C-alpha cells in the first residue's frame, strides 16, 4: 500500500511527518507533499493554475490526474484547513472535483483540520505541555476544541513570546516558520490514540484503515 499525502503548507507537513509513522507502524509506504497555501478550486477542471505557485487546490485536478496515471499509487489523502468554510459544503465540493477528474487513483480521501491544523496540536494538551512546559495554561483552557476562534493565534498566545500580535508583526515567513516548529515539536510527543480533536481522529482513523488493509491482505 502506497499513499501520497498532500497538505497545504509546511506546518501541516511537519506534523504529518511526526504522526503518520506512529499511526501506520511501517505498514504503508508514503510521501508527504507540502504546498504554499490552500488556494481555490478551478472552475475549469481541464485547466490548472501556475504549478510554480504551488497552491494546493488550484492544482488539484492536475495532481489527481497525475497520481491516477502513475502505477503503484493506491491512495491520495489530502489535508486542508477548513478555515471559516462550512465543512459539509466544502467536503462536497472537494469530493465532486475528485469524482469528475479522470484518471484518478483508486482512492482519494479529503480530511479537514477544523479550523486550522493547530487544532490538532491543541487536541493533545499533554504533548503541547511536554514540548512547551511554560505555556500559558489559562489561554489553552479557553480553547473549545475544533472551534472557529482564530486557532493559530490562540496557540501563539499560549506558547510564543509576545503572543500572536508580536508574531504576526514579524511577518508571513516568520509566522510560517514558527507554525512548522510548533508542529514538529508538539508532534514529537503526540499520543495518536488520545487526541481531543474530532478532525484529527478522522485523519488518524483514515490512515489506520489504510494500514489495516495491508495487514489483512
């Protein structure tokens, strides 16, 4: 079983690099592909945006066709932030694009991080505190799991010196760097079987199911 994971940015990739091995237990082979943002689904599925810009959804039809034309790829798992989008409608739109794009890999699965991938980091508070023992617990305790609340900002307020305002003022690249560092550091301590995030658990169960297919074959 070979799986291609597509994620919208480097922080998502940094987390998957930590947690996929813990879930799959070497029962699948895989690659993780980070992009430079989520982008937008193209209206014309026969056309794609500029590949050099590496915006995930802009390139999705092209990527699906490419993986569908490549022997040995059994599944593609695409992880994107829901942001403020209604999740059900967003998933329906994503699945519709995949269904109408040919050729396609045997399995294309979409998994959403609600509202942002930092929700998964906040879902394992023990891992968070192991990575950042001086985190502001009062801030963490305000968080309602998988809520639409400005998730990365809340995590920054809990663990970054000066909080989200100082980090945002440092610019896009510094923010992206720190998000990746949080994902790597907290992900190292992840207990994948005990996470309060429903959206992470759906991702975990998807990967575990793919790994189980290998064990049963």
